[in-house]
């Protein structure tokens, strides 16, 4: 539906292109300033890369099967085997703990929030399935179609850029704007005659 509207509406298309240009430019600035090199951001960018690779690989692998739920071709045995490998359970536990702490800090969940065991199990299963298909996609990359590879790479680039734009805007650009407002207010307080112009 959205793609149809985009195809039929040149004004909407132009607006969309401008938005993409803007967030790509801000993402580029985030990379150029080293903001994207911080451990937290690098981890998030890698998570985006893995998730998109796994999802697109799943669709490519099962394109002949209609209405198949995501990752349903991965068995419970494969998930269990993934967590048998050294360090994978610890990595998951660390990630989930960090995500919960971050969500509390950002006030997205209450301070006393404790996930239910079934929520942890779902997250654990999803975590393993993404990594299983990411590894398979990497192993089969040279045999996959060029169209699939270029679409996947473009999707990764756009998602990562969007994430970087949001983080950089919130953590760097917003602070610069706030500082500028403070400086302006201070200047106007010190020069009350000029404040009358405003």
C-alpha cells in the first residue's frame, strides 16, 4: 500500500528522498566524528546487521513456501545446540541485562520491571535464531544471488543510518542546540536593550 502511494505520488517520493538524504548525511557525520565507534553504538550496529541478514536470508531460503512464520525452519534442537557452544548463554544473559537496564534508564519500562520467564525464553530463542541464520548466510554468501546480496546490503545500510541519525540527533545535535539557546538567553540577559528587538 505504502509503496503504491510512493509510486503514484511524485511529491511524496521527493519528500522521502529528502528524508533519506538527511538521515544519511547525519549518519555520515556520526561516523566521521567517531560517535559510531563507541562500544555501545558498534554493538547496536552489529545487532542491526545480524538481524537484517537473518531475516532476509530466511525469506530468501523459504521464498517458495507461503505464509511461513519467521525462522520457523530452525528447530528447537538447533537452538539448544547453539546455546551448548561456549559463551553463547553468557553473551545472551549479558545482552538482555544491558537492554533491560538501558530501557529503565530511558524510562521505557518501570524501575521495578522484571521480565517473566516466558519472555526471557522467547527472547533467547529469537537471539539464537538470528545468529544461526546470520552464520548460515555468511557461510553461503558467495552462492547467494547478486540481487539478494545488494538488497540486503542496502537494507542494512539504511537501517544502520536511521539508527545512527536518531542516536546522534538525540545525544549530540540536541545538546548543541540546547547550548546555543542557553548562550542566546545569557547574551540577551546581559544586553537587555537588544532583547527588546525579540
